[in-house]
C-alpha cells in the first residue's frame, strides 16, 4: 500500500464540516471550553481548559477509519487543539511511527486518526478540531 503523510491524495470533496470554534474556545486564554470526546464512541479524550487552539496550520491526515481497515484518502484540517504531552490527555492511543509522524486515535474504539504528533517535535500533540466532538 502506497502511503505517506504529506500532501498526497488530497480529497477535493469540500469535506470541511462547518465547525464553529468560536463557541468552543476561551477568547482570552485560547483554551478549550468544553471537553473533547471521540465522535464514534464518546470516550473522553481531553478535559476542558487543557488544549490551546491553533488556526495557523494546514495538515493532511488519512481519513478517519478503524484500526486495521486502513485508508488511502487524505483529508486536510486547518484547526487543531494543541497539547504539550501525552499526560495532558485523559485517554488517547498512539500509532507506530510513519514518516516521522505518530497518529493519535481513540484508546477505546481505536477510530482515528484524530490527530498527530511529529516525532522530532514531541512537545506538540495536535488534535484535529473537526474530528472530535464537544460536550
Ligand atoms: Zn472512540
């Protein structure tokens, strides 16, 4: 299977869900106002007031899928929640390294990737804002 991080296979289906992050972020601290949960099983990934909103990145990741199913499609996200280390998550799974990227998935149902971290920048864990839900 030919696969790499980066820009390949970007989908053009306009799949960006309309996410109103303004309702989800504290304007002063840029921290998340609500807990971040897995869209599929509802498991809590991050509690409130832990992750910092980033809107200056565009990163492509494989489409969401269950572990072992695989996905060749890439989808771009441009809004992320940043955490500094794995201890800041309530619950998260980390994949093996692919092209110096580790993807984050739900520790309970293994759906992912919901985010990623770069191996040479491991003080930055990014969760794609449109791949999770908020409560
Ligand atoms: Zn889950």
